[in-house]
C-alpha cells in the first residue's frame, strides 16, 4: 500500500498523517509513505491512499463526484461526512 501525503502540509499535519499511516503497519502489512512531490502518477499495481485536501492527487480520485470540503466536514454527493 502506498500512502501519498501532501508535500505542502505543515510539519504538524505531516506528522499526523505519518502517525496515522504508521498505525496501520503490521507484520504482513508495511505501507510505503511518499509525498505528492515524489510521485509522478498513481500506481495501478497496489492500493493507494491519498491524504490531505491540498494533495495534488486529490482531484484525480474524486473526478466525477461532487465533493465539497470545509473546516469541519467533507460532503460527498450531498452526504456530509464529519
């Protein structure tokens, strides 16, 4: 699994994203962590998590879906996700 973090994240945000992804680590599961500045295209050979609304890949994973994000929630096709 590849986790792509936004290169423009603050130090605190980046630490939070890394902590989250590292919490998924297990003997049979070793996530790879990269920033969106280090990745040229989303790979098709493995699962990918794109973290952060400022991630440059964010729009490519929501293409065709009505997404709105705010400070406290994200709305996907009219359904709020807090």
